C-alpha cells in the first residue's frame, strides 16, 4: 500500500465559531469548513460574520490551510437573488471551495465563479458511482458521499471517477440518509434542509411494547479504521461538529492528525491506537459508546444508542451504599476537581470539589428522592482537567508562522526591514532617516527585543539578522511602526496570491413564455391527476376505479364504444406510478403486468417509480429494469436520485423522466439545471408554501395533494433493531411520546426503511389556490393504505376531474394535514 501512503490525506475540521476555527488550525487541521451568516446547514451555530469569514480565509492561507464555505441548504427563489453578492467577497478573497446541496446553487456557482471548487454535500445523497459521475460531469471537484456507504462502495467511486472523496470519520450520525429527512420539518416546521433540524430522532419512540431511542445512532469514531479508509481512497477525513465547542474540535482534530500521520509515515504494521487516546475521545463526547458507522457494517443495534440519546460519558464511580441522601462509592478512574458525575439532570449532577485517585472512596449527596442500587455505575459527563488541558494547548493563543528578517540601520538613511516567508519577501523603510545619537545610542539587544515583539500577528521571527552602525538612534515608535508595516505587508502579499477577479454574473433563468398560456388554460379546466401506488392491492384499486369511471363516462355520453381516444378525454386520471418495489419481481410479475395493461388500455400513462436509493448492490436490478422496459408497459420513470438519472441516460433510456419531490426543485435555477439536461417535468417540493410555489412556477410541475409523506429514508431497520430481521418486506409502527403513530415500511431488496408522517397530506380544501397555481398535474400518493382506503380516497376526488372534496375520507375524519402549503418553512 505504498502508493496509498504517498497520497496526502486531509484532516477537515468543523468551525461553528472563530474560536473553533483557531482551535482546529492549532490542532493540525489541513482545512476547515464553516458557515457564514446565511445558507448553512447549521443555522443554530454561532457562524461567521462576513468580516470574520474573510479574516479566516486569509489566516488559513497564511498557514497553508484551506477554508470551505457551507452553502449546503435549499434556497428559495426569493433568496437566489442575494446569493451572488453573498459569495462574491469570499470568492475574491480566495475562498477555497463551496459546499453545495441545491442543484440551482450548484449551477449558479459553476457559472458565476468558474475557478471556485464545488464540493457536493452529503445532503445531495450521493450513494453510488453513477451519482458521483453525474456531478463530476456538471463540474463538481469533490463529493461527500452518503454516510451509509461501505468502504467497498467508496472505493468504487474513487476508482471510477476523478473526484476527490470526502467522508465523515467522527461525530454525530443521522438516522436518515442526509438530504432525505423531513421529520423535523413536518412535525415542527424546522427543516433540516434549511439547517434548522430540531433532532426529533433523539427522542424516545415505542414499538412492540418497547420504549427506546430507536432513531438515535451512536456517534462514530473511526481511528482504528484509518489505514482502511486511506486505502479505500478517501482523500479528506471530515469531522462532524459545527455545533460543538472549540475544545471538542481541537481534541478530535489532534487525534486524527496524529494517527493519519502515523499511518502515512510508518504504515499499517506500526499502526496502533493507544487506549488512552480512545478513552479521551469518549470522555469528550459519546452516546453510549461509539461505532465505526457503516464502513464495515450494513446496519444493526450495535450502531444505535437505544438507551440514551445524549452524552453518556465514561464509567467513573461504582455505588457501594446509600444512607439517606448520602451515597458512598468507589472511583473507577482518576477523577479531578471540577469533574461532573451524571446523576439525573443538570440540577442533580455532582461536581467534584477535590481530586480522587482511582480506587479511592468518594461520598456525595443526591436529591432526596434519588435511590441508587449497590453496584450501579455512574458516569463522568465532564472531565474538567481534560477541558482545561485542551484549552491551554490548542484554544488559548494564536498560531504563528515562523519567518526570518533582516534589519538595516545606517545613519543618514531610513531604516529598512526585510521579512521573508518562504518564497515571499517584502522590504519596508522608515519615513525618517536614522540619526547619529547625541546622548543614548541604541544597543542591538535593545532593538532585537523590540523587533521580536510580534504580538497578535500571525508571525514570529525564527531568525532576525540586524546590521547597525555604532552610535545610531531612532525613536522606538519608528521601530514599532517599521515592524508593524513589514508584517502587514507580508500578510497582504501572502494573501494576495489567492485573490481572484474572475467572477461573472451570467447565470440567468430562461423562462419559456409559451408556458404562460398553458397555465392560463389550466386555471379554467380540469387538472390532470396522477396516482402513485406502493402495493399491488392499491394498484388493483386504481385500475378498477379507472375502468369504472371510464365506463360511467361512456354511458353518460350515450356511447358503447370504449375506444381509447374517447377514454383519454373523459377519464380524470392521466398517469399511474406503480412503485417498483411493491414486489421483488416487479417487471416480470404477471399480475402487475395484467393490471398495468388494463391501465394503458384506458389511455392512462404508466410511469413506474424507481427506488429512492441507488447503491452498488442494486445496479443489476436497474440493468434488468432497463432491459425489460422496452416490453414493459412504461411510458417513462419517476426518479428519486441522481444515480437513477445518470444510469438511465448512460444506458440509452430516452423516454420521459419525472423528478420526484426529494430531488428538490426549490428555485427556478434548479428547474433550469434539469431543463438543460432534458428533464422538463418535476414534482413540486413539499416544503414550499403556496406563495413560494407561485414564485417558483409549477405550471410544468406536479403537486402532491394527498398522501402519507415519507419523512425518513434510512439504511437502519426499525424491525431488525426491535424485533429482529425477518428478511421480508413489512409494515410496523413507531409511536412518539404524544401518542402519534408513524407507519414504517421496510424494503428488503434495497435494504432501507421508510418512515411516513403520522397523518396524510390532504389539500382537497385548497383547490382555489391550486387552480391559481395551475400545476401541470396533481398527485395522489398511496403508501400504507389498504385497497379499500385507496378506493375511498379516489372517490372523494369529486364528481369532475381535478376537483376535490375537503375531506379525504367519506366518513369526514379530520386526521390530515395541509403540510407546508399554508405555513411553509423559515
């Protein structure tokens, strides 16, 4: 593996504040990622002002480091106008890369700032080589794949593309594929796609009679996997934690710096992680221990923190006895003054007033009703001395770069100071000439002492040569100013190497005027309806409904001829989207083929919905799907990921493709991004309200008006982690602390779970606004409904195509939501 060890591996650290940025550099980070005042996926971090961020870019470059800016959220149309002005000053000052989720942002950055690297965020849910190659073709220089990928899958991307690969190696792990989570958005209005996730995944849920933290993964720690990760082709080790404190950032950075360097210098045979270093990381933060994530494990309980969702700490005290409020215990590790022992919340946690050696007795008081068992282990949740050590070593103080200097002082001439940093040098002279001293000439050591005081500058003199004539004098303020001016000029020349002036505000939205007429027409006619079905039972109900409605329309028209042309004009449905995962043999299932042929006979288009996640293990399934598509009754596909799009294009599939809502056409620039690729039909995002949809323009889009919306797509399996794997598709339920029930489906072929919202979306009472929006079509989306329930919803569409009743069900039940159609997200 000598070749792999010759590569440089980047340690990429998070910075939610300037203090964390400094701590990361001091601890050995090669690059830092940070958010500005807008558009970042950590809206609740301190984040950087414009001035701070520009200063950080300059400081990073002084030390040969890089800074990447997060613009990894979805931008509304109204926000896109401010994006250019927001990015321009950072670009001009040498920003190294921008991390992007939104396809519209991607397209604009590529056109506005052609020499600025684009890193595809993990929020883009890139799960295979096909998605990575697609983004490479569009201009990405780096991809952050989904955290669910194995090292084998990462190697496949590395070997099949020219992209840099950046992977998370430490920190919090989401339960859902990043970019596919709507849970926080739907239940509380705080969208993860806007950097405002409220983390409902860290709350308890009940299933099968068990109440646990079923959606709360442990943090990952991959120190031991460093050789494997480097050999798999990972270029950048990304540490999660923009919400964490500087001490955490510094300590974790230092550990990955230490062990990446160890492997690069000495190889696998000399690679070993010391126990004390592993324990130090656990002391800083862990959720019931840690896991190595998905790199070597597909999923499972071992990756989950089922009992506690927050910091567990490390074992610290074994309870020996309790008398009243006093607890006697034995120290399991060395404890220090200021350490905090977790007992039951901030008010009752115990802070040590003195240090205790391992094995010594310790006693403390607990709240009156607290009872502890003999043998119970209490955990240290804050290591005070460790925090102080990290602060003094990495957080307090400023990193300074070693430079050399030459000072010349000759009577009758200005003093000159030359400072040198590598290949960069600059010379500055005083405004006044050096004088012959009348009384007190300057001594060299006196001058040296003054010049070496570089203070809060990013430089310190490693060497300083001084040439002074004897008996000369210069006011000290002149020497101070000489030093300041030289160092300021050196800093400026260092940073100037990265300045740019190649921005071009050329990205415009091409609006097709011909669509306006179509929109006007649809405001006064029936809106076509699409139905998506996830089960064979639902699909059969849809087919029967189509046949009965078609027959009824014919009877009313006094026609007995069931010709296709007439049916097309009278049937309210225009398209059916059967989910390809309703059976494992979907494209060869005789029953499904029979149903879909009946649908097509009625003149209804068939657009199978492809899987939500495309990973390497599904490639052969996709190949088979494309090979059978010619004989299968399919007029196109509904696609849910970048991989599916690129796979179909590369395999010559030239029928219509419709983007599902999770590909997030959030603004007109995203719409144009896809239009240029030949995709002209998309599903409107479910997080935009009616006004925002109007600004976006959905006359070429489809609006979901009914359905249990998927709020999570996960590589974890609720069934496996609660009752055990059955190897069969199935549906179960999760109940939250308020009694709300979330349906959960597990799909075994692609091996992912879908968690649906507690109640269905229903926009039946919003038809006036929907008509004003004039979508190309509206969609009814079935997931967990029975065939009878699906039929009931179809019948509630009303007496004419495109008109809906206010309730989805005939019994008028009120359990539904209008989603974000009225409220929207911040």
